[in-house]
């Protein structure tokens, strides 16, 4: 059986490692200045992505640089929606200014995780997309609240899974406070990824086999070993007849 997948990375988050990562991925999600990044880094990453033919996405977040967008923020819905609209419009503007087109939206950190289980937050994200860039894809977790609402609202979606993260048996991500949250070994990561692609299953942190369906797979750009993981993973996927586009 032939498999075609997208490999994505979160970029523009202040590490300055985009030149190392972008040649090995097929789509990128650029920080919009709320949890990290600024107008200069957005433009630099857009240029790099266009050079390598990598699809460009916006990576909006709770406006919380102090916690890198990884803590749920106490913010009223109207303020959150306005912030998200501004974030996405900024990346859209910078991308179009340089001759590109926005391909997708992927929420960051706590906003991503919360939208998977909280319909109110999921609906805010959907409202934002319909108001700003409705024709793009929305990257969402499998069997999540935001997936179901996006389908009801006729938005295009791509189901996402994480190559470098461990999962609980309910398909939530293992908390980063847990030492087993992140997969750092390249062999373990590749086996985890291959199982998700070829079997549509994963082994949860407590040893349970769980169904998961995805067509875009993320490696976090802030992983210090991201480049080496991506290089190793690409070779393994290609050897297994899996095409990255």
C-alpha cells in the first residue's frame, strides 16, 4: 500500500533553527507573535518556506509570551477572538506580501489542547477562521471537539498527530510535566510514527493500543534534537515506501 503524509514543524519561535528544519518538512506553522516570534521572524521564515516549497501555516496562541502559550489563559472570549484574528491576519499579510499563500491554521500549545476538548474554545477558533481565511486547512487532533465542529462548519481539515509526543489512552497528550511526555530516541519516534501511518494505531503511555487517524504529523521545532530526528525519520519513511508531500 502507498502512503502519502505531510510532516510539519512549529517554527518562528525564537530558536533560529529554521534553516536546519525546513528542508526536511513539507509544511510549517509560524508563530504569530503572541507566544513567540515577531514581524521580522515571520517574514524570514516565510521566505525560507517559499524557497523550499514548504506549505505555510499560521500558529496562533493564547497571547501569553511569559508562559510560551503553554498555560490556559484567563481571557474573555471577545478579547481572545480579536487576538487570534490579529495573529492570523499578520501571518497572512506577510505571506501574501512575499508572493505566497496561507495553507493552514494550527493552534499552539494550551489553545490547541483546550480546543480539542472544549467546544467554546473550539468555536472561537472556527469563528476566527471563517472571518479571516476560511479557505485554508485547519490542523486538528483526531476525534476532537474542534474536528467535529469544523466539519459541521464546512471547514477543510487535516487530522494531525505528534511524532515526538506520547499519548494517554484517551488520545490526549501526556503532560509536559511528565518525564515521558516527549519521545527523544530516534528509533522509538520512528516506530511510533510508522505504527500511526501504517496501522492507524498507537501504544499509549499505559500500554493500551488506541486507534488514531492522521495525515499530517508534527515534530516540535523547539525540540533541541529536531534536525537529527527529522533526517533519520525521513530516511526511514522513504525506505518504507512512504512519500512526504
